[in-house]
C-alpha cells in the first residue's frame, strides 16, 4: 500500500469515528451537552495551568549559582537584580527574602516562608475546578443513565410488550451518558495528576533553594566566602558532624 493509500485509509477511519461520535452524542440526549461543557471547561483550565506552570518553571540550579555569585560579588543588591531579571516561583520567593535581608536572617526566613505559601496557592489556583469537573462528569452521566432507563421502561409500558429490541435499545442509549461522563473524568484526571506532580516538584525545589539562600545570607553576614551551589552548606556540615559523633558513640 502506497503512502496515498495509507493516508486515504486513515482519513476514512477518522471520518467514520467522528460520525460515530456524533451519532452517539445525539442519541445520548440533553445530558450530553452538560458533559461536553464539563470537558471544554476542564480542558480550558488545564491549558491555563500548563501555561502558568511553564512560566513558573526555571533551571533552579543555574539560578541558584547566579544568585550566590551575585551575593559574593555585589551583596544583596546584586542578588536582587538577578532575581528581578528571572521569572518563576523560586525567583519571587528569593526576592521576598532578600528584600528583608537587611532586617536580619530571621526576618528574611519569615518572608520566604510567607511568600512561599502565597506562591504555592498561586500554583494550585484553578485545580479545584478541574477536580470538580472530574467528580461531577460521571455523576451527570449516571443521572442521564437513570433518566434513560426510566424512558426505556416507559416505552416498554406503552408498547405492552417486553421485546428484546425495546429493552436493549433503551438501555444502550441510556448507558451512553455514563460512558461519555467516565471518559471525560479520565481525561481530566490525567491532567490533574500531571499538575499535582509538577507543583510538588516546584515546591520541593523552592524549599531546598530557600535553605541554601538562608545559609548563603548567614555566610555573607559573617564575612565568609559563599560556597558554590552543590557544595556543603553550614547546615549540612553540622548535620554530618552530628552523624559522625553519633556513629563514634555507638562504636
């Protein structure tokens, strides 16, 4: 089969699938409009989250290296300039902490914690709507199925004959709303789980980077040279020393 034949076959298959979907959509009744609305709105919120999370994501290690270098060479003002030139949640949290650095380490740490909570809420914005559409789509489908079953039994009563055609036809149409409701819920659930994993990763990066920023500010205040990103910070060194002492006591 040549390439033109394959393309024609795929085109005919797509047209056939679309015709089948259109036919089943019409058979499903008015509840199908509500389910379709849930899918459209859920996908709209998903696209908005994709765009927002892509803006919030940066190369954290590279950014941290630049901030530490700026602190070492030009102090807090230079580090603030680096933060202002970078986008993303980590840069915003760093900027909030550096703005309070003159008031002391404790003030900078409180600012980082407070602004970190604000950034986390911003990252999770509109996820509740996606979760809502995931929950209500199957419910609407079940409601449509119940309504369809009632219509099917009404048709049996009017016909005064329990014919297999009447029963099977009514039940198959009634189950369409459940099918489409579950499909919509599955599609949106995939997006929701992806967003949750991305947000968790961003939050972990913010927390780890914030600890390194606080350690760098401590070194800056003490007049010591700031360790490059990836090197052991004072907090890590003290923890390692405690572990070594603990292992010596056990021995």
